[in-house]
C-alpha cells in the first residue's frame, strides 16, 4: 500500500487526486506544515527536502515532488487516461507543459507565498511578494495562451493529470482561492471542467474551503 505524506490542504492533493482517480489504495499521513512539522527530524527522515508531499511506495522507495509522484503513479499503473504512455505521440506536449509548469511557473508562485524567504530586509517583503505574483502570472500566461488556442485541456479535448496539477495550484490563489485565474479565462475554463469531475472536483472544493477558512482567520 502507498503511504502519502501531506494532507491538511497541502500539495499532497495532486498525488491524492491521482490515487483516487486511479482507484489505488493508500494511507494518508497528515503533516502539519503550519506547525512546522515538515522541518522536524521525523519528517526530514522521510523527505530530506522538507516539503510535502512525499510518497512511500510498497517497494520501499520514498518519492517527492508532487508532479513526479503524479506521473510515476500514472505510468506505473498504466493510467493512460491521466498521462499519455511513452509511445503516445502526445507524450511530448504533455511532458513539455508539465515540466514548464514545475520549472518555470511554480518557483514564482512559491516566492509569492513565501516572500519573507527572499527579501533581505523586512521592508522589502511586500515588494518581493508583489513582484513574484506578477512574474507567476506572466509565466502562467504562456500556458493560458496555449489553452486558449488548443484547449480546453492541455491536450485539447483530452484530460490529463497536467490539468489536475494546474488546478491544484490555481485552487490556492493569492488572496482568495482561485483568484489568480481572474484574468486567465482559458485556465479558468479548464479549472471549472476539473472541478466538475466526480472524483477530483470535490477534493479541490474541500481544499478551497479549507484555504479560504485559514485566510479568513488570519486576516
Ligand atoms: N517542489 C515541491 C514543493 C511542494 C510544496 O511547496 N509544498 C508545500 C506544502 S503545500 C510545503 O511543503 N511548504 C512548506 C515550505 O515550503 O516550507 C513540489 O512540487 O512537490
């Protein structure tokens, strides 16, 4: 059985959606990142990178990086409705867009969520946050333009885990869940389609409600 570390409205939702969509058995182990549990020794022994998600496989490996875990699960279990197989001609577009998201869009999003880590002075925190949001949206727009011309999903009419992955990040938003899609109509359309899926849709909804509650309490 797989063990998925994360829960508590974290990016473990990406792998969890694949596990659920694929009907794969797993146990979810909550890691409370708001209490700093992800940087304590017990969890660093699971994932030395200090992030969730991590996935322990039945074979004894521990995988980290949400997108890699999602892709691994789809490949390993032949879930070709979630990821084109390696001999599928659409595999190239699929990988290119997935890697673009993780390598180019995600780092700016992370900076926007954790501006304090990147500012040398307290006075610069807000500016770093604002600049990171702008950069994330500018990088996201490459995918927005792709979806506008080739959508509604990244692979046209064909849904894939890439759509789950983008939707997970979109669900967080900047100030409100989903708000980063306000000026990205093709991405919003994709997000709405994913939210209508019977398995992953309610999971995304729960994430958005939890994030919304946390932010309301904080402000
Ligand atoms: N590169 C990692 C990043 C995952 C990530 O940002 N996870 C968040 C939880 S939603 C986290 O662990 N944040 C804690 C931190 O950055 O200290 C991935 O894509 O899986």
